[in-house]
């Protein structure tokens, strides 16, 4: 019985050029970035919570995010 050893892909695989995005994908990414900027600006303009936790508001995108972990309500 032979066992095949799977090797990790070479590091160059991540650096390989990707095909260009379609215009629809580019438009969707631009719209998402604009929404993020709008939400972040609105949160930054809001009064700060006294005694609250530091950092970004964890519920700013409609879900709860702390340290990169996200939970939907």
C-alpha cells in the first residue's frame, strides 16, 4: 500500500497573477467600500460612550465583531 504525501502549494501560487475582475465585480467592490466609509464616518461622528470599551464599534456593520471574530444576530 502506498501513501501519497500531500505537499503545500508553493509560496509563488499566492503571487500568481489573477484574471482581471469583471466590471460588475469592480462596481460591487467600489460600492461596498463606499458603504464601509459611510458607516465608519457615521460612527466616528457619534458621541463616544463613557466607560465603554476601546476600539471600533463592534456592531457597526450590522453584526458583532471583536478581534476579527464575527457573529450575526
